[in-house]
């Protein structure tokens, strides 16, 4: 249950668990490199994220283990009368802890942070093959209002 899961800002010692969560799915397994020690690129990215006041990494901890994670970015904008947006990325709940409400509580925690930052919109992308994720986000009120596009650089 979520009552045993505490959400907080990630610290560097959480990094291996976060990468483990990102790697523990069919898509992540092809793009992450989970080894000890972790590649320096992960530590560099963690340092860049945690030193930026417009970024936060959130983890869910249950019985001393990191069981969920999410990256939240606050984006200033001119459209919508200068409205700020919250970008949600890298949402994961460990396979052993799914269907317990942790993902729901994690997203609501992030949305509450976004509201407190003055964001008027929250947005995310999810891979087209993730049907369960689409249902999950729809259940939370997200709508497929735009078509996302990406270009690998």
C-alpha cells in the first residue's frame, strides 16, 4: 500500500536504484546501462538535474528500498499568458510494487509540487507501445490533446 511509501527528493545514493527502475522494463532494458559502477554519464546527469532549481527527481521509498521514481521539470513559457508548465518524465514503479496505488500517489505528489510552483499545465509523453501507461494517465485526468514528436540527435 502507498501508506508505507514515502516520497522525497532523490539523493546521490539513490542513483543506482533509479537507474535500476529505468532499466527494468522492455524499453528501458535497451537504452540503460545498469552496472557497478554506473557510467559517469548518469552521475553527471544527476548532478545537472539536482543543481537546477527548475528540476527535481522524486523517489518513493518503501521499507528502505526505492520503489518508484519520477523527474519533474518546471518550464517557463510565453504562451497562455506566460504560464509555467510541469514536464513529467521517467516515471517508474518497480514491478513488485505495481497496482498498489504508488504510481497514482507519485503523480499526485508531483502535480501538487507543480501547483505550488505556479504551473498551470502538466504534460508528459509516453511511448505509443505502453498501453497500460496510457490507461493509467487517462485515469488520472491526462488527455491525449497533442501529438508528440521526437528527433534523435
